[in-house]
C-alpha cells in the first residue's frame, strides 16, 4: 500500500473525505493542497529531497481566484506530473464523466485510475487505490465503457472541436471563420460541411441538433 500521498482538491469537504479514506487504508503520510501549483511544487521538492510521493489524487476543476497559477487545472497538472515523474501514480477524482476526456487522460497522459465523484465515489476510490497498488488501472463504473469496442469510434480531436462548437450554437460559417482566425485546419466551409455530414452518417443522426444530442449522451462533448 502507498505510504506517502498528496491530495490536490480545492473543495474542503471532499479533501476531508479523501483524507479520512486514506487514513483508514493505513497511509502514514498525507498532504493536502488546494492549488495545482502547490501540488507540483510539493512533488518537485519531495523528489529533490529523495522523499518522493507514491500517489497523487487530483481533481480536474479548480476554481479560479485572485492567485495567479501556472497550472490552472487538473488536466495541466496531470500532464506535467506524468511528463516529469512518469513513475508517479496518479488518480483523477472528478465529477467529469465525458468518455473522450477519460480516454485522453489515459492515452495521452498515462494516468493510473479515473474515479467519478458520485454516491459511491469514495468506495470506488478505495478500489482504485487497491488496484493501482498492484500495478493495475481502474475506471469507475460510470466511465467503464470508455474503451469498449462499441466506443472505438473514428473520431479525433478536430471532430470533437467541431461538435463542441456546434453545441455552443455556432453556425458552420462561424466555425469556419473561427478556425481561420485560430489557424486550425481544415477551416474551409466545404471541409467543415463534409466532416459534419460524415459524423451525421456515422452516428445515424437526422440533423445537427440530433448529432449534438447523440454525442452528448455518449459523453464525447
């Protein structure tokens, strides 16, 4: 079992719940921070002192306040930690349940477990800790089908961006103008129309509104 754990969470009540769970599991050294920058600095300092953390439990969303931050989200923190400390075990503990986000965290940032904050959140967090302690990975039941064959869709980050902008009410012309401004390719109206038509066929959607509803139900946006 892990001996030294850091909790990165800005909600005090959740912090207390995770701390209590870790104590019950026999973790002897538990630190808590409410800012991602503090989490990174603690982990960096511990590594330099040759007293590294075994595990980090981090939220994804951190409320922005007056304090300027280098790492403003759990996504940014996890990416940096896994890049600099690849052997560090990381559990994401979040309300976020979009399957695409979960896949990205595992495939691109190599997290070890994803636990949804829910009615059984702490129970699943306990299971996750036990699983990754023996070299396994863990997914909460709410997102357990993130890697199932039924969800291995031919959809990439560009498609996700298109669908996300569509869900925000942008027209295809507006998306095209936005992509030209941000140098995102392809940005032509015809390319965007073709990609959306392909997605409508792929998801058996009758129209753009139906398409957005389907991908939201699937947790892709």
